[in-house]
């Protein structure tokens, strides 16, 4: 092999460029500050902004200006087409992204939630990188139920490796709630997860299993992921009431009551997570236990 004759600064530039394209493909939209937080070790802010401007000039990324708010960056169709062919993304759908999506409060809050986990993992010296957060993970619900959703779409799936006191591979479904729907609608999402947890697919009147007799989720996950609700978009008192309503409604339904007895599930306020870290005792268990704990201790 010929010697590497690239200038070190050129190698760094290509690395930052590739990381930015990866983060924008995975997270769909992010502010400059969020992208700065995703990259590690983080480049100088002006260097990052210059790299983003070069991506925009190459028609790979675009910025969406919002009045009195930081600009939002997203990939162009050309950028998504390019990055979607990279090996790490070949199994991921390439979603189109419009200025309306970039300004979507829900998309931005999901990215905020991701940053809370990523930054906390660095502080704890755990492992949770930007690509360990996957937005909009979908699973069909073919369980023969006459009512209810036919598809479970989690706002995100988190893959997290805890390094101490013992090493553990953790997964969590994350649902982000901005207080835009009723507490009852929020609780109904737990029913969808409970159905997926007990889901043996049904075709016609017959239950379908494979040769091993696995449930639907066991074909994808070695252990059913935790279920984490992240609440924001209202004052502390209103959010505390939503958490209380969610806990009460879960305990009143036999399917969800059984589900939270078997699967760790909890709810927390995003602003408290950002202030103290998701690993702090800011999570209310949905199984009715008193007090709060870390999401790892649910």
C-alpha cells in the first residue's frame, strides 16, 4: 500500500464532514449546537460552522432559519441519497425532509432528548453515541385485535452500554410527549407496547409462530427494551399531573398492569433530565412503586 500522504488537517476535515453527514441522516434535524455536542472530540465551533457551510455549498445539507431561534440543519435529498448508500445505513429507509419537518417541534424535542442521554453517557464514561439513537422505529402489530393500532412506531430506540459497576447492554423505547394530547391518549401508547410484548402474530384465526415458538419481539430483541416516557411542553405542576395520570391509568388496565410488572417502564420530565442527567433519580416507575430512580434502576 502506498503511504498516506494526506495532510493531517485534511484527514480531520474529512472525518468531521463524515460525522456531520452521519448525524444529520440519523437524527434528521439538529441545531449547530446539538451537532457540536454529538461530535466527539468536538471541533472548534467556527470550524464546525465552516464545514456545514461547505456541505450546504455542495448541496448535501441545508439550513432552515427560524425567527428568534437557532437555525436547523438537515440533509438535502442529494445528501440523504448519498449517505443512505453507506454500509451503516443500508437497512434504514431514507426519509424525505422538508422545511416543515425541520421546524417541527416534535422532531427538535426528540433530538433534545437524544442529547440528554448522549451527554450523560459521556459524563458517566458509558457508551451511547449519536448512531445509538434511532428515531421512529416501527413494528407491526398482527395480533388479531379488533381495535387499536396496527403499527407500533416508537419515537426512538436507544442502545446504551453501561460500563460500571458492571457492564450491561441496555435498550429502551423512548416516547416523547409535548403535552399536546390527553393523558388517556398517552396511556394508550402503553397498551400498544403491551400488545407488542405479548404479540404472537395472527393470520386469519390461527396464531403464527416460527419453528422456535418465538414471540414477535424476540425475533428482533434479546430482551424487551425498557419503555421511557419523556414529558415536556407544560409547567411543572401540569407535567406532574400527567405523570400521575399515566401511572394511574396503567394500573387500571390488566394488560398494561401485567406489562409494567415484567418490563421496566418510567416517566420523567425533559427539563429535569437536562439539568440532572437521565441517570439521576428523575424517573417515576409506572408499576406504581413510590419514589423516583434512575432509568437504569426501573
